[in-house]
C-alpha cells in the first residue's frame, strides 16, 4: 500500500499540440480495433517515439498543460485515499466486481480479492494465479466468472500460451466457487467460439445466464471462423455449476453487421460484440458490437431479441461498452478508438472521435429507437505518449440526475453529468501524469466504478485506487447501498 502525494495544478482546457501526424495515422488505421494485447507479465505496452515527439510532451509539462510523470492531479471534489500496487499478479489490471465488503479485481494473470470494509485501508484477501487475457470478472452469489480471450494450451489455471492457429487451443469461460473468499475453487469451464473477451450476467434464482461477448479479429483462427455474428449464451445452475453449458448462440447480425472499411473507412467491421450491458429490471440490454450499437429485449434471457440497431460511420471507430441511465431512457456508448493502444485525447483527434455517444431511447416496447443526442469526451489535454481512450464506467445513483464515473486509461477518472443528454459536462476528475515521455504507453484506469459511497479504480499499471467524491450533486448516492455490483448487470438502485 502506498500513500498518495497529490498536487493540484491549474489545468488549461486546451489541447496539446499534436506530435508527428504519421504516428497517429499508423496507430489509428492499422486495422480493426482490438483489445490490449496479452503482454505476458509486463505491466504496460509501449510504442517508441522520436526525440521530437518526446520534446512535445516535455514542453507540455513545463507549460503546465499536463502533469509531470506520475504526478497526481485531481479536482477539488475528489480525494485520493489509497493506492495498492500490484503484487503477485504482474499482468495488466482489468475489470472490477463487488460483493458486500469485497472487491474482485481482474488481471491478465488471474484475479485478486480485496476486503474493502475500510475503504481507506483495503486488505488483500487472496490472489489467484490463472493466466488468460482479459480475465474480465464478475460475481453472483457463491460464483465468480472469468473470461479467457487468449489462446491457451488447455482450460486449467496452469495452461500455457500457444499459437491461436493450434486446433487444440482453448478459450472461454472459467467458473470459481468463492464461498470461501480466502480459498476460491475452480469448478467449471465452458469453451466458447472466439473465446470470451467480456461477459455479462443475467442472474435468476436457480441459475445464472452468461452472455459471452467475443469477436473475430481475422479468419485465421480455427475456432473463430466467420461469420461470427452472435453471442454465446451459457446457463449455469447455481447448485451444480459443473453442469454449465451453452444453451444458445443467437444471431444478432443476420445481414453480417457493419462492413467496416473500405465501405465505411475508419470503422471496425462487425464480427461479434465487445461488451453487453443488461438492465434486468427493464428486461433490456444494450450491445456495443464493434461497428454497431444494439438495443434488445431480454424478456426471454435464452433468446434475446433485437429492438433497434444504430451505426455512426463518421465518428465512431469501435463500439466498446454501454451504460443505461436509471430511467432506461438513455444509453451511453463508448468508442475505443485505436483499440486501447493510441493517444487519442488531443487536438488532432478532436472532441468527437474516441468519445462517448449519448443516445435517448424513445418510443415504447419493441418499437423503441435509439436517437443520437451528443458526444462527451474529456477536454483535459493528454500527452502524446499517453494512451487515452473512453473505457469502463458506471452510474452514480442519484434520483433525478444522470451522473457517471468513467475510466479513460491515462486520461484518468472522469465524473460527468449527462442529465441533459444534449449538453454533457465533466464535474470532477482524477489522473496521473504520463508513465513515460519516450514511448506511447498503455496504462491508467481500466475501470472506474461507484460502489457504496466510494469510487474504485483498477489502474492497468499502478494498481488499485480508492477515491472519495464529495459534491452536492453526487452526495445523495452515498445513501444507496448495494449488496453486489457487476456493472454490466445494472441494478435498479431505487427498487423498493
């Protein structure tokens, strides 16, 4: 555990001059956006820069436009409480889930469980070594779910990496019994087509349905041949998780989805979904599916039904994730421009590309439509070495307002208000300065979520952060207590 030296600096709301245009062209047009690559045991991925590009970042620090290397800055309404660095698990930190007094943190090497009964001093309960990117994580009752989206020699936690062209490669879902938090037990595995990049739970009393999102990066993988036009639906009996099995593969794109380039230059071809968020209280789901955004009904969880589908072939490159507001009359979609490997928060990219897209949901029942209203993107300038991208966030539960906390990799943590869906605005932030000035580096918060009065962030390179948010606009959320939170399974915060 490390203390946080915090410095508040006056931030200019101006973009930093772009480095060489060729760098961004190479990063942003290299092909369909993909997840951060499996780095083995490295804590970040790096792309070298020239001396001239390094000088741009150095000058921005000297001019006060961005923080210094690893310098922490934040708005007045956010207080950093603690940072817990990586320990036994050295891979990239990924997603978070919560249950009672515990936080569950994914890592490319496995997962870590924290006791957060005292948010100012979280304690590590256990660390489980089980390599396999991305290790997207969620929990329900006594079960923990872990996604594997990299080619493994088998489905064990002792598996090794192997070429994806091997027919024996394994990818899919792993299931653990966490009734004893100090000693999780690996109880089941289900192989899925194209692996499991992310997953979403639809919990029921006796079973848990798992929507497995994955996509095909190319047609060279034996277990991931096109058309990969749907999702795997797994049913997991709570009392017999070892019987978990695929029960359906609903086709979401009977027309093949967005064709991408060259028809739509700069847009990813749809070959599956990246992430799905469900709102069980409303029988709704929103899918972020590469080149397409979806709204669908989950009244029958084994057979989701598409209600509406939208594209943005001007500013969205890769539909990454989705978040409903509490009233279920808006959806925020994120665009992972550059695939989580490029510096995109600068003047050259601008305020619309690599942004959130805010959509109103209009109409009723199966006739509802997604109607675009505006974009939101942090306007705090980032260095040319900082991978900055719209990533995972959650609702801050306040009645009458639409508030959200969101991770932006090295853009840090942003708190923003989209109550007026046509005029969103940032109301708070926390971030660190560049990890490096001589290389484009993938680091910063992967996920930033609000849970029982605090913001928890899993920083790809720096570890687990706890932040305290004090603001009259968000303070009512402190009274909302949840027994469990998987952000992609949005709760009804105000159910009675």
